[in-house]
């Protein structure tokens, strides 16, 4: 089996997963019935659109990335600072610690497919060389657009510890990460990491890196609470009742990175439309929000600007605070980040 696939779940792994109430005996289950409307009749047309019809789905030129300023990133700040690298890769400086969420910086979101799904930006793996030591790397789930072998290998010398969804550890261990450096999380599991209370929150999604490991690891989001701040990364998700529950149990949140992109009517239950992302933020008691899971890869048939345009329109309509920083820009969540930088890119 190619190294890129990661590791199959062993008997010992399955015994461990079976201790979760979200394991049904053979796989992990969503909190609500969740299906994708894809079958052998619809698949050929869908694949043709995905790999052959690309007009408008990706920018005509590569999206620029602001240069990394290590001194500015590490400088003392009362508020959490963040850098978004497109899609769902977010570098955080919080409570004097460096955190990296879903650090997929590779050039291809489909490394096992016959046709590549190329990133909208260039040379992103090289960014890692300039990053400081990473106190904690967090993985929401094991899909290729979030968990990337090349990124993990390049990050390995810099990362002190890993917090991952239950079942993801086996991939990292196969790729040479020591088991002692990895902590796995079930939904609602929480742990204090140097004065940051971190909780793994449920989403409505799925997992898998091959044909035989679907739903053999969990999927979710991450909540970060300190004495002064409460920040949330929603994770990939379809709309569901879990958003209200998260808001009731962990909110209100000062800021949230909300999944918004790669949606399609055929898999609407696992990826929200932008209007639903705004609704989910409201129901989760989010004060300020930022759409992520866009501007990285053409993984669905919508235009590459559709997620941000629809999110901005709905957030403005609902009169809620929102941000849309440039890729690679260093910011705090309280800054006024409303420049429509994508309008000038075709």
C-alpha cells in the first residue's frame, strides 16, 4: 500500500475505537443520519465535471501569499493572532504558544487520483521552513485536503505535540511520528494544554483515505478557551443540530473559523452552503467569524469565489461581524478585515 494512504486500522485500533459511543461496531457514525447522493449512475458525470470542467472554478493566476514575518508573529500580544494559508490551514499564536490547525500545505489535494487537484497558490510547502517551533499541531480529520504526508514530514522537526481526531494517530505513527507525542480525541473530549482548554467538537462529515477505511476515524472541530478568550474552529460539516449544542455548551465564542466551501447538492449533508455557515455561526453563539475551506482547491463545481461572495452577502444581511483576510496575512480577530481582495483576481 502506498505510504500516502496512511495506515489501516488494526485489531487493536478497532478495540480502542469501540470504546467510543459513536462507534457502531464497524465504523464511526454522525449524530444525525447523513448520506451522499452519489451512485454508479451519477459518478461518471460528476468525475468529468470535477476533473475536466474547470472554467471559473480556479483563478486564472496563482493566488499570492503574504510573506511570513517571524518576529511579528512571535511578538507579545494580548489577543490571539492568526495566519490563514487558504483552505483550512490556520497558524495561531495564542497564550504565547504556536498552534497549527489542519496544516495541509501540499500542492495537490488528490495525490492518489489519476488527475491532480492543484492548489491555488504556489510553493506553500516551503513556507514551513520559516515557521517557528510549533507547540501543538491539531488535525480535524484524515481527508487529503486536511492531512497531507508531505506537510507532516516537513513539519515533523518543528512539532512538539499532536492533538488529533480519534483514529488519525495510526496515520501519523506510520509516517514516523512517535506515539507518545500524539493525543487522540473523541467528541467532547477536552484537555488543558498549557492554560488553553481544548475541546474536540462534533461535526457532520466523514473520513477515510482509501476505499476500505471510510469512517474508520473520527472527524470534528476544535474549541480553544483561555482565561480571556474563546475561539473555535468549526471543522468540515454539513448543517445540523450540533451547532446549537456547541453554542450552549461551549459558547459564546469571541471568534470562529467557519467551514464554507466545496459544497454540492450531491453532498449537501456533509458540507454547508455559505448561508448555512452564517446560520451555524449564529446558532453556535459566535460573535465574529471568518469563512475558511475556500481559496485552496477546486474540490466542488462552484466557482472559486462563490463561497466568499455568498458568505459576505448573508453575513451582511444578518448584521454579524465577519473577516476575510488575505492569504498569509498576520492579524488579530478584532481587526477590521473587510477588503475584498479577491475582486481583482480572475
